[in-house]
C-alpha cells in the first residue's frame, strides 16, 4: 500500500516521504480500515509516541496521522460490533502507525459508525478536534449555561468546534485569534472576537480553552475570574487562576461521544470547519504549509 512515512526524527517534516509499505496486520480486536480521508496534527512529529511503541522500542519508519474516515476492509480475531464494508471514523492509537496510508489497523473500540450522508472529509475533521473540544469544555472545564468561555485558536479544528458546542450549551463565547480570523469566527457564532495581537478583552471569563500555550496562555490565565478554570492541550500551565484550576490534558478516544458528534453533524447542529484538502501524495507538503485556510487540514486518501 501507499503511505507517508518518516524515518529520521532529526529530519522532522523534511523527512516525510510517500512510499510503499506492507499491508497492516489486524491484531485481536482490531479493524483494518481502507482510509478515505485522514487528519493530522502538524506538531505530532515531536510526540514521543511517533517514534517509539508503548514499550519504548523504536518503531520507525512511522506513519503519522491519527484521525481517519473510511470503510472497514477486514476484522481481526475477536472483533465485534462492526462489519466489513461499514463506513466508520475515529482515532488511531498514538503509538501505532497512523492514518496517512491507504489502509490502517485500528482498535475497534476507537471507531464509530458513520452514516452514508456524512462526507469522509468532514468526518476526518471530527475525531481529535471534536473530542478535544468536548472534553476540554465539559469534562475538564465544567462549562455550564450562562458562563463565559474564551476559546483561543478560534478558527482552528478544535476552536471552531468548541465555539459551536459552547454556544449550544448556552455559554457566552469569546473567540481569540488573528485579525484575519474575525469574519470566520463571527460566522461560527462567537459573541465577541478579540485579536490578541492588539490587546486582551475587557472583563473576566469563567473558562479559557487554549490550544497554543506559551506567553499567550499566561496572558489568558490573568483574565480568568477567581475560582475559574484554564484548560490547555499545549503544555502543563505555569500559572493557576486565583482559587481556580489549570488543567492540561491529552484527548482520549470515546466511541459514544464520536457517535454523538456525528449525529450533531447530521442534524445540522455542528459543522466542522474543514481546511485545506490535499491528496496523499502532497501530505508532506501539507505538514510544512503554514495555515492560510481556517479549519482542520485534511488528506484525501481514497
């Protein structure tokens, strides 16, 4: 099969190449999925699990990408709940070969059924971004109706979904991003938009959902009212709001929540923001490309 691989950690994005790789093996409770569309995170080449397995052994050459939508091609021994030919979407394990390939082996529990009327490119934009947004807002952030949440990186994959989920939950949503993101953020449903390069918003917020970390996160932490919460996926935060909490987390697979997100898409209650769509052969270039299109970048495989 064709796949994008990386062999050398020091080479970084420049080491990504499209080549032939063996068809994956279906372990117990695995599913082999023929990938139609895949999502990736540009920073995943810095993740330890990209280079080693769970036992710490080198696993290069590695296939990156951890989000996928496709069709079940084969069931491993003991796999139940899915059938060959079924449309599915979900998450690849962090420490196994990923979705930038024609076929991938995935634990069945990390996949959810996908209705025929949801496009594969849309579904591939849901797993990491949708689960991260939900878990950040509600599981870790405890967002409730009437609260104010500031979403940083508002037109990215996570931020764009977080805005819609927070709005539906009855929160007041402030979107933070670049000046050129304003129109897209307003179209997503933010009540207010702030260009952090021009200054911080006035007033206090109950929750900050951050995807960038660094100095921006330090500034945003200062906006949280006493007893409020900062949630970030970038790195463990250095500051904590007064009498509040600061949470760093890594998204976890959740089949039931994936199914719920897919239902929201079908109902028109959630519209993932799909960014630039590139063919598999252009995946190395897509990794290196600076974001010029809002949303989650997607690789079209099949």
